[in-house]
C-alpha cells in the first residue's frame, strides 16, 4: 500500500495527528536477511505505509556455520551471551553506564502515573491467575491520556481502557519499550509526531505497567532494543550503543539495559509475566545504523559493522545475535526467574523461513527462551487462522519444550478494513485449542491502518468501543 493511502486511512481513524503509528509488523523485507543499505531503504513497514516486497534468497543455515562461529552452542553459567559471571566491578559499571545513560532527563514513574487522566476503576482488583493470555497491545494509549482522551464502552458509558477491555474478556496487556526514544532518529525525536514526551522509555513504561497491574491484568513487555520501531525492515542499534565495537561489549549493553528495566519494573510492583527479547527479529537483532536519509519510522538505514551486527544472514551475525538473545534472557531471569522470555518473528506465510529461523536459534544455538511468538496479519498475506494450523502444529510438535503465542494480530483483510467474519475470534480460539499455546495479543485496539481497523472509533478526541468489533470478544 502506498504511503498517501495509508496516511489518509490513519487520518480518518483519529482527529489527532497520529499518522506515524506502527503496527509492529513489516511485510516488506524478505526473511532472508543480508540487508544492504539500498534494500533496507526500499523496504519499510506499516509504520510508513509502504508495502513493497524485497527479493533475496534464504541464507543457508547449517550446523557447520554454527560450529565455526565464535559463540559456543552450549550456554554455560560462566559465559552466557558474552557476559562473564566473574567480570570485574569496573567492567560491570562500564557496561551499566553504556546501557542506562539517557538522552533525556528522566521523569519519575510516580509523576507519570499521577498525571495520567484516569486510574483504572478496577485498581483494587488482585492480579488474576491466567491460563491463557487474551491480550492487547495498548502502548499508544498513554499518549492519548496526555490529551485527556476519554473512553466509552459499547453501552456508551465512560470508563477506563483497562476496565473496558476486561469487560470484553481481555486479561492481559502488551507494552513496547524503546531505549532512548528522544534521541535523534528515535520514536520521540523532534518533528516525528510523538515528541511531546519520551514515550516508550523506561519511566513511561514503568508508570503504565503499574496501571496494568493495578487493573489486575497480565503484562507482556516488548523490548525493541532500538530507539525506534524494530521490525524486519530495520533493527537499528540505539544511539548510546553505536560506539560499541565488539559483540561481547554489545551483549553487555543488552544485559545491563534489560536488567535495569526489569529491576525498575520489579521495584514498582509491576514485574512482567513475559518479556520479549526483541521485536520481529526475523532478520536478526541490532543490525543497522541510521544515516541522513533515515526517516521517523527508521526506514533508510545502513548495516553496522560485521563485528557487532546481529544479521542472521551471515555466520558472524548469527553468532552475534545469539549472544544478544542470551544476554537479554539472562538479565530477565536474574531479576525474575518466573518471568517467561519470548522471542518474536513474523512471516508465518513463509514456512521455510520460520523453520530456518527456529532451527538456527533453538537447534544450532540452543537459545533458552521459554516462548516463541509470531505476528499473524491477514492483511499482509499471512492468510487466515485455518492457514496457520499446519505450521503451528508442526513447530509445536518439534519444539516440545517451548510455549507459543501470537504476539500480534488484527484480522483485517486490507487497508483499514475488516469483514467481521469472526477471524479475530478464530485466531484466539484456534491457538487456545493447541497444546502449549498460551496467548494471543491484538495489535493496538485504538488504531486502524494497513493492518486493519481497531476496536474503537474516534469521535473528536475521544474513543468509543465499536459494538460490532467487540462482539467477537465477549
């Protein structure tokens, strides 16, 4: 879909200037991932409204490549992801400094929480026991609260977003994070439409996570490991890590940042149930750097040095990516052993790509994640829930120690359009019936775009639950 078409669709969805919203899915890049700077510039996602297909060939995946890499296939407690358990205090301090310095003056989560427009009416509820995460990603909502947006349920009565979602069977929330969103080329960079505050940074995420927990809902935190959208078209190294010149040091930065975020959430009483180590990392993780042509969505990038990039189209990149995934997982588990760690890719219509990626990550490198997550968008050619069953059943059988989620879905069949054919309901119900599939997360119910429409309608600056949309929930 063309940019202007998507811009018009987004503009019609809200009277607010929200055309720079992302669905988290990038249909552009082929899952073959030796991205050159030119192909990366041509590729883009629903974040920019472009929908070209690139044409590269799947990189070979073999145990031979893995065995020749610098990364050991068997993780040990002595050296996981390039992080030595015996490193000196000065090393640890240096790593922490790299990972926790901020491009903006932080705001306390307490201040952010108190400034939000409405506390959940269910704030006294105890956290619920969740056997299946029926979730929604509502990361954008905190930005609406600044504008005093009001929410109305299907009966026309004003409520808060958490209570409305709970009224219709949702029990979990997914929140995305960016490292330094106020940095140049970041999500909240000047002139990029989200620059009022550093939305998506640690302080904002902690403040909103506290509200999720106050509402008695489950929590999945989606770490992008970038200052802006991370997806198959771009995995941009955060500004404050771009001077790191080797993979072990980069892994230390991933570890320190992740642990700092986890500790902040834990200390706030908002320890997540699940944490995504990267977002749609089909090409790998921490691959790119921006240039003068990079736009507000992160499109138009160069590849970082071979010594640090986690491009899974190369042997070195696979080894680097493995270190980074391991580093994030290690940090999460050190703070909260019961929090499930999630890896996340898209392109489920490309079964061979999914099998290749999981083979590299779980067979070759033995990455100890708990959960495998997928984006599933009909509007991007992924098909319907019926089309996914064969692949989902195949990987469930092969990877008997993993659990699985649909990390993002909408059900829309084309640009901002949905047939109301119960495919949203079927997505949730079909995966729930599968062994060890533990959740599904609707992508941004307050936003419509190339991936399909949301579950709410904008009326001025306020949001009203769409009766027809919510019929497929409860």
